[in-house]
């Protein structure tokens, strides 16, 4: 113990972790191996890496380090370059093919575009040969921010080190998406410090704190070292001594971000500008910083150094941010003109680095500029030669965007579309591709661009690039905005989806601009969908009647495309249950191979959504499985998150918290690098519900606020509508009465209730949740009296539960029981276990013993009941299957589960058992009179 304590240096409370790390070091030095450290922001991953690096060096291991940088452009292999640069001289020891691949990849030489596998093998061989001279340790911090190419290579290498004397130690924030494939690598999950260690750390650094302040900080920081060290610095001297009262500090760690922003804002402008240069450059080279800084110099950095935000290492001519959150904050607080200033200063400085320079120029330029466009195009070709098609498309589309000449613009877009379309497949021969791309001219057709968009999305491309590409193609097309031009309308519909995926209001601007220009006028469907799918809280109401007309007129519709698009327009106005029949038509066509897979997917998803809200949960789960299978079979990777959401939401609702969490984690890691914020929003909703189900209302509140902050319905985040009541509930459960009331008011203000009967229920309930005691009954009764509330069983049952809880607290026991019982019956039918338990507990608290018995007969789900009824009436499994659009095998499985639930063993007994069941349920209404058993 003594020894490890000595070696953890200034680390507090990390003895156990350090023992694990040292064991890893010893093993890696003789037999290789990898270890990943994960943990929340500021928990001490980097600090632990530092301590390990020091221990390794002391033990005679050579240490190579690199770290991902959040704001750097995704320049391929920049991370690997950082890591392997010190070994440059040893490249000569590699066989020529490997040497050349490595040199080209790392930007030291020109040549054939290197194959990623060749680069990976070259790295592995290089490391092995270096390790002959003594053990080697690679340390890579902040893996999620490492460029894609380096991540892939290091993921490959890290899994093949056993048997060498090379170790790989990586660190990443938990639940942060990354391109680094970590499956199979042992992980060390760094937990917050234990209370005694947290106390010790705060005593060491801030001995002067008054006991009350110390207690408060310890409780707010929850063992997070960063918070422990940072929070006191935001207090005034008087506050630290408890002579002045403490501000209402917000919970951690998400709130830390704001703290960093305020510390940055306090710095003098010259200092902030230097920091901005540093953050955007991302290399930490003081030379670059000072060269770009113009009138500013090192002295201007001093306030940040004094404030412990950055560290300047004079001897190595480098500077580092003490924490990545500072970097985020620096960029966050910068104005757009500051950003442009910094990018152009860096572009002027980085003449020797054409790619980085082009990227900075692209970001610094506002209007059309042929010179910058040319540089970006050249950079794109260089990037492509390194084998990074996605990066090349990004650079080319920015180049097109800045092109003053429309012909040049469409030529560049054509190239981007062409390369993008190919990026979905294997990139066999980059130079061939380049030649073809050069020949592709005139912007290609809109269809080719739309195809490229889909390929990009289903590959590694991001939504913003796809959006840029399609906007470019629409704006430079020679369609004259003719509303009859089907390729234009299709492209507009695809653009509508991209805008939605992006989750960013400003992405909608070009869509609406193009919509306005359509002549003689935009097709009805497009206009309606724009109103209901973009920002329904603000524009949905105006489209309600027109949407109803579209949905109502769909009876004989057979065109899958039309059906699915009307479905898209229906989602947030809860009209999907009215589309079930036509959606099933598309699904059957799809199953027969007679409808395109994408339409089949769309219809499946719409059925899932309808099923979730109308309580057909078993069917939703089956259909989501079918959707995921289809995505896999047809390579529609991008659409998987839809179905994962369905599964995550229902797993949460049914109490399978782990499964739900695993699915939302997967959605989030997919979404972030692709900037698909819509997928994040869906994940937040499911995660929030999961937290509520687990009773973790604090997390629920934090997560649901990311979907839409309390007090506003986030613009262009239609999914905010689906989480609105959950947020009010989470706020109330965490005693945030002001926030709850603010959100209920926002819901009312936005008149969400006018959009659908479901939203009417949710909005009325939101008002009831926050109503004062003397109005609460009227408010809840008003909500329950609304038309069609029975269509939405889960929502309704939750409102009843909340009502029952309030009534019980107000001592209206009999009324409370009635609500709670009705809620319990509904939850049991749905299989919503966490809520079954909550309702049962509440019922017990009203003094009812064994409340569950009242619902004993109600064991069948709605779908099971339907199947049982049909089977009881004499239909075969096949006939039932055809009626309900299920396979006969599925019907069989259901019956197999239904028989024991009803206590019967044959079909013949079904009819009687069902009749008995109905009688028993009728008896439910005689409250409290059923015998317990
Ligand atoms: N056990 C510890 N004892 C003392 N100081 C610590 C300890 N752990 C972390 N710190 C300090 O807390 C701050 C945050 O730690 P660190 O930067 O290592 O967090 P991190 O997990 O790498 O965060 P991020 O995810 O943001 O990279 C640093 O100033 C670090 O020196
Ligand atoms: Mg770190």
C-alpha cells in the first residue's frame, strides 16, 4: 500500500484503481494488452492516465501519448500522427509497402492511397519492432474525439497486442459515442470519489472553507473531483467563509458547463481570443497560437493561466487546457465574428498545412469566394487520396457552397454526390473514383444527389453534410421550382427529413425558402407535412384540418410512398392510429417484396408509434423487431434508431431498465458523430421514461430537459411534445415547482391541446398536476372528461395514477381508490410493471389490503384478447393471422401463453373462459368488494 500511495502522487482516493492500473502495466510490459478507462466528465480519467504514465516511465517503459481534440476538424490520421511521430525514424525498419502506407496515411509522403488494413498492420509491426528494445505503452486520452481513421486503426491494434510487450491504455467519457471499437477490451469504470476521499481533496485544496459551505459543496459535487476543485473557485471570499449566503448552485455535472462559460466570460477579450485560437487549432502548439495571434502575445494568456484554466509549458512550447470543458466554453461564448476572426487568423498561419488551412478558411468565409472554394476542393481530393470519402464530401460540399459561379458550384456538388454515393460501398480505387468524379458534371440529377444522401447517412456520413449536399442540389438545379417536377418534390421531402434529423431550427430555413418558391404552389402533402412535422407546437394547429382531410381521403390509397408520407405528417398530431389499415397494407406488400424496403420500414414504424399510444405493445415490439431485421438485411443502418427507440420506450415502460438503457446508449452513440439530434431526442425521451420508471426523478428531469427545457416547447423539436407531461412529472417529483408550473404554462400557451385528443389529455393533465389543492379535483376531472381519452390507455392510466396520488394526499380516500384501481387495471393489461407496482403501493397506502387481487382476471393484453376471441369463435390460427396481419406461428405462440393465463388447456374452453373474464372485470367496478386472495 505504501508504495502505491507514493506513486499516485497528488491523486487522492485512487489507491484501488491504481493497483489495477499497475497490475495492467506489469502484465503489458511482459505480454502486452489493453485497458480502457471510462467515467463521467471530470472524474479523474486524465489524472489517472498521468499518474500511470509517470509510473510506467519510472519502471523503464517508453510512453507514447495522444489525445482526441473536440473542436479539431476530423482530419484523418491526425491522432495517429500525434501518437507515432516520436517513432518516425523507425519507419525505415518497416518493409517498403508498410512504410509507404504509414507515411502516406500520416501525411509524410505521397503515393498510392493506403488501405486501412495495411496501415493497421504497419502500425502493429512498427510497435512490435520498437518493443524489442523495451516495453512500450500507448496512452490515448479522450478517444471519442479522435479522428475516425485513427480510431479505426487503434481499435484494430489494441485488440492484437497480447503476446507483445506493448500496452494500450485509453480513456473516454462514459456514454460518449466514439468511432473506437472497444468491444472485447477490458474496461475500468472510474467511479466518483468516496465521501472520505472527497472530503480530503477539498480539505487539501480549500482548507479555509467554512464547515457549512464545505458540506454543501461536498453534497453538490457528489464525489466528482473536477466539481470539487472547480465549484469553490466560483465563490466569493465571503461566501467561502459562509459570511455571505451561497447561490442556489445547480446540480452536477451538466451544470458545470455553465460554470466554465462564466469563468471564460470574465477573462479580458485579448485572453479569450487567444484561448479561442487555441481551442480551434487544437494542436496545443504555442508557435501556431502566437503566429496567429497578431497583436496579442503570451502575456495576454496570463489571466487564464492565473485562473488555472490553461497550463503553458515553456520548455516544450506547448500549452494545454486544464479541462476540455474550458475548451467547449471558450468556443461557446465566442461570437460568430470572433469565430470567423480566429479561423481566418489560423488559416493565415497554417500555410504549410493545406488541409487544416482550407478547413479554417471554409469556416471563416461568409459569402461566395472562389479562391477558398478552390482550396477546399483541392483539400477534398487530398483527403480522398487518403481514403476518407466522407471527409472529402464534407470538404467538397462546403466548397460548392462558397462557389460564386453556378456552373462550378454544380460541378463540385456533382463530384460530392458521386463520391458520397460511392462512400456507402467499399472504396476500392480512390484514384479511379476521383477521375469519375471529375467527369461527373452539372450537379447530377436531383435523384443522384438524393441517392448519395441516403448512402452517406447509412454509411459514416453526418446529417449536416447530407443536408448541405441536398440543399446545394436543390438550389442549383434547373427545375425552375416547378411544383409538378416530381424529382424536385421528392428531393424536398427528403430534405424535410434531413431537417428533422438535424434537430436544428436554422437547418429548416433553406427548406422553407424553397417551399415558398414552388410554383404555382406547393403540393398539399408537402405543405401539410412542413407544418406538422417541423415545429408542430407552433405551426401544427393551422394544418390540423388539412391533415385530417388527407388522412380521411386515404381509404383506397395504394401508393406506398403517398401512404408513408401522409404517415410522416400524422406522427406528431397523433393521427397514426387512423392510418393503421393503410399502413398494414404497405407492410403486407413489403413482406411480399412488392413494396420498396424503405416504405415497408416507414409503415412498420408508423404502426409501432400508433401501437405504443393505443396500447398494442406486444404488436409494437414484434413490428420493431421486424423493422430492425429489415434495416440489417437492407443496409439501412441509419433507420435503426427509430426501432431501437420503440424497443427502449417499451422496455422502460415494462420495467426492463437495463435493456432500455442499453438501447438508448446505442442510439446516442450512433447519433452524436452523425449529428442526428433527432435520434438523440428520441433517446432522451425513452431514457427519461426509464428514469421515471426506476424512480430516479432527478436523472429523468435532467434528461427530459435536454429534449425541451422546462418553460419552453423547444422549437423544431417535435418530440418535445411526447415528453412534455413526463417533464412536468419529473419536475414535481424533484420539488421543482416553479419549473413544473412553467412547463405546464408553456404547454397551455402553445395550445398543444388543439393538436390531438392525446395532446389535449396531456395538456389538461399538466395543468392539473400543478394546480393548487383547492382546484386540483376540477382540473383532473376536466382532463378525464375530454373526448377520446380512452384511446390512449397508458397516458390515461398515468393521469389517473397522478390524480389518485393527489386525492390520497388530500385524504379523499374513496375517490382516490377509484382512480388508482382504474390505473392499476390498465397498467396490468399493458404489462407496465413499474407503474403496476406504483399504483399497487398507492392503493395499499389508501388502506386497501392486497390491491392486486382486484385486477387478477385482467391478465390478457389487448392483442391476446383479440386473438382469444377469434380463436374462441372457431377461426384457425391461419385465419386469425390473416385477420390480424400476424404469422400463424405468432398466433400459436400467443395462444400458448393465453391458455395458462385463463387456466384452460384447450381451444374449446376459450369461449367460456372469456365470458367469465368479462364478468369478473365488470365486477371490478364494485370497488373494494372483491375478495382478496
Ligand atoms: N483523485 C484525484 N485527486 C486529486 N485531484 C484529482 C483527482 N482526480 C481528478 N483530479 C483533478 O480533477 C480535475 C479533473 O480531472 P480530470 O481532468 O482527470 O478528469 P477527466 O475524467 O479526465 O475528465 P474529462 O472527461 O472531462 O476528460 C483535474 O484538475 C484533476 O487534476
Ligand atoms: Mg480528461
